[in-house]
């Protein structure tokens, strides 16, 4: 039995606050993503070996969703000292290191990560997986994911 959910906008506000030599150098960015049908939030413990944390493919299962439905994803390293390495993969992949309390934000994006610096133009593909690992020990990430 299918269930219809009400559509809701996701409002995101990013604020940087800094004053240098008495001058406010902060800023903020606001945006709204319309028609969100599903939000998932949670935490995942990350070990020191690459571990699959999200899959984007066909049917929705535990931490697996259709790539075409992804509109917003925030991953935050909640650890006070341990870095977390995040791999975003499609046909190609790239790694991002999140130090303590740093975030990775992804929107309605495709991925093109090429080892060659001579590529004439990007060739985007839907994200297929996101993996994470620490250099040593464990860490915890928090995620917020919104889909249409």
C-alpha cells in the first residue's frame, strides 16, 4: 500500500560570523528546496576501514535511495579530534577529509572526478555510493538527507 506525504520546503541557512580588526567579515546564505517528501537524519559510527554509509540506486532501503530523488545531504564529523575521510563515488570518485566538526554539503549534484588534468569538459554521473573511514580509531558522523 503506497502512502502520499505532504510536500514541504526545506529551508537551509548557512552563517559565518567573524570580526577582523573590528570589521564584520561574516556572511550568510539562505536557500529553499521545494517539494521535499522525505527526510532522514541519524548518526553512524565510522571505523578505520572504508565503510559504506549510503547507497543511491534503485529502490529505497536502509540508507539507500534513488539518486534522482536526492536534493540535500549534510554530513558532519561529530568527533572532537579524529578526522573522517568521505568518498563520494559515481563512475569516478573523490575523497574529502572532514576534521572535527566540519561538514560536507551536497545538493542535487552529479559527480565527475578525473585523475587527468587534461579533460576538456566534465562528464557528470549520479552519485552511486558514499563511503567513510577514519585514519585510526572510530568517529561518529551525523547526517541529514532530504529527498523529493
